[in-house]
């Protein structure tokens, strides 16, 4: 509960000690917060704040989504009917089109990253593997580096070059 604004929020914390490459994890986490904060679309989870605790833990504060995700639906119901799945897909495509228009490639679209509010709104979450489609910006997850959930990653991301663009989403 965010007392200053009297609202529920979600807080994502980067766990301490992410192994040998902890700086890379921290940079990727910061990148996720910045990337999500720059995207102002009703179909993308909104980030309110980013910071570091007194003990050095990185966190960001984001919109609290009361509801579920598509993965939970699939686990509970099995395959969704086209009449139910297609509107969700359209909302996801709209949110991704907005992200792409702002130079952001999600790179980890999967059922667990598609949130459904109790009111039935669709929200794309988890831009932890996102890449800015901007040659002037150094990437944290570079071209030639396959990332994402194996069951959902675009085939071209697994190729030798690993070159992906917005079409992979």
C-alpha cells in the first residue's frame, strides 16, 4: 500500500547476489524499470518509481494488477476458445505496436507476461529482456545473444546471428 497516494502497488525487487554476473543483472533490472516507465499505454503495466534500499537492493514500484495472467487461465482451463483468445491477442498486439513505435522490443512475450485484470483489461508485463531498437543505445541484451523463455522464443532469436526485431514479438 502506497500511503502517500493511498493506492495498492506492486514492488519488484532484484534479489541480492545474482551470481558472478550481478552487475549485468542489476543493469538489466534498471533497464526494465526505465523501459517500462517510458511506455505510457493502457495495455502496458505502468511503472511509478525506481530506487535502491538502504541495504543496496534495487526495486521498482509499478501498477498493481488485481487479476490473473493467461498462463493461469491455460493451466486451469486448457486451451482458450478463439472467441476468448482473439480479443486478448488483439490487445497484446496493440500494446506491442505501441512499444515498437517507441523503439522497444519486448522479446519475452508468453502467457505468464500477459496479465488480465478483474475488469477484463489486458496488460503486457515484464520487460526484463526488452531491447531498445536504437543503434545509438548500447544494449544490455545484445544482438547475437539468445534470450527468452525457450518454449516461446522466436526461432530467429535462436539462429547464429540472433538478430531479432519487432516481428519476433
